[in-house]
C-alpha cells in the first residue's frame, strides 16, 4: 500500500471543535483510494483527503453503480482505537458488489486500509462517550461512458468523519408514519444492498413524513403494503410480551450489522428471538391487547433508537415519549459497552488497532 502522509503542520485535527460535530460534514486528514481498470484493482493509496477529478460522463452519475458502507471506530484509550465488526461490513460490501455487478474488493485492502487510516488519523477519533469516528467506504463506477451497461472502471475510497453522539440530550423516541404512496424497496430489487440509488428515492417520502410532524417513515413491503420492513435507515424490532420479533431478511430489507448484533445478544440473554414476517395489523393487534411492550430501531448511527409513536392510516400507537424502554436501554448499554471496551466482547466483534507512538 502506498501511503502519502500529510505533514503534521498541515493536518487539520488541531483546529477541530470536537464538542460541536455535525454528522457527515467534516472529514479527517487522510483517505484511501484505489482504481479498477483493465480487469484488475491497482495498488491502494492512502493520501491526504481532498477533491477528485471527474468527467460529467462518469458512469456512476448516470446509472447509479455506487455502493457504500458505514461503520464506526471508538476511542478506547490513548493507545487503542476499536473498530466495530469491520469484517461483517466487508461481507456486506461484497454482497453489494455482486448485486450491483461491480468488482469485489480484496479483504486485505478493506481491513488493512481501515487499520492504516486509524493509525494515521487516530487523533480524529473523538474521546467523549457516544462520539465516534464514522468510517465510510465508497465504490463508484468511474468509466467515461454513458451506455446503460456495467462500467469497466471503478474507484474505491475509504474516508472517515468524526461524529457526535446521536443522543446529546437523552434518548428522543422517534415518531413513525407509514407511507400510502411510496415504497423503499421490493424483494428482488436492491433493497438488501447498500446502494446509493436506494436513498435518492426515499427522500421525498421522508420529507413528506417530516412535514406531517413525524421523524421517519415506517416502510411496509412493496407487494402488499402489509408487512413491516424497516424504519428510515434502520432495522426494526418489536418486543411482544417476552418475545423479540424482527422482520426476516426477505431481500428488500437491508441486513444491518447492528440488527445481527441485537439478535445475537438477545439470544445470549436467553430471549426468544423470532425473525419472521410481521404485518402492521399484527403490530396494531398486539398493541391493542397490551402486549406490545417496546419498539426500537437499530443501526450504526444511533445503535438503538426507541420508537415513541407509530401512525398508520389514522390509527396511532403511542409509547413512552420521554423514556427508552428497559429492554432497548439494556441493549443499548450492552452494545455501546462492547464498542467502547467497557463490556466483555464475547463474540470478538471489536477490531482493536494500536495507535500513537509506542
Ligand atoms: C445502513 C442501513 C441500516 C443499518 O445497518 P447497520 O449495519 O446496522 O448500520 C438499515 N437500513 C438501511 C436502509 C441502511 O442503509
């Protein structure tokens, strides 16, 4: 791997106000870049973060061959940064490459690239609990070619961005509404792929939901508008009595790494976990019966997001709008505890990177 290190006096980390971070607006000093051409990936390069040159005919801009990943690195101590489940993110990226007809990334480039970036930019990992360094791998079709067939040139990047705690003033339960006119994804499509195009189409329904006072859309399946799929860009869990239910991966649902982690931890605790289709009517019926104890979303950004309200065709399900439920809270504490090295990492999810002068 070629590494071009920015001279210390040109690094920007000293001027960063780590107490006022806005998600996704600030990027660390270095990035990884690698090019695919003539049927092979070139050598990965780490270099100062900066602009890239593109032509208006760049394939991805027209036809959407663009995929990404998102994970976080956490400050453990001055010698250690911990990345949460990078291998699971690599597996999902590989799945996305296959679905979108894009070349796979060598595992060593992905994992070593992240490690080298952490070693170079560890000062960008915020130290406050809840804060983290967001890691964003991205692959785009880069050929100058506007024909609707797959590109034969690609660029792969890994950039990193310091982010604040999702909850700066306590948990704020989210308010959800179903959409009558729009769907996110359909099984057989690209819903299970972290593909850029999935998001472009979700902004209008999300905006409409916000205008009506809701935080996010509770997505229902595209075929019947009957089964619950996801919430915004999170997976969803229902605690019905003592059972934890989450929609099974039907090809339209994005297989979240936090989703997998929640299922594993719940099973470790001896909870009955069911991955199966769950209809919005079943959710409402369990609510009316008083069996729906908690609803929460899961994803890298928030880890666990309690749901305070579900609106569906004028029916409203109301939960505690002030507090997170006990199960969601315990899950949040367990996962963040593992991420910050404060709880036992039973499944070897953390990849610790030694940083600093040692
Ligand atoms: C990224 C994402 C998730 C959550 O995945 P995690 O790996 O848990 O962060 C869920 N749904 C959608 C649509 C996503 O893009």
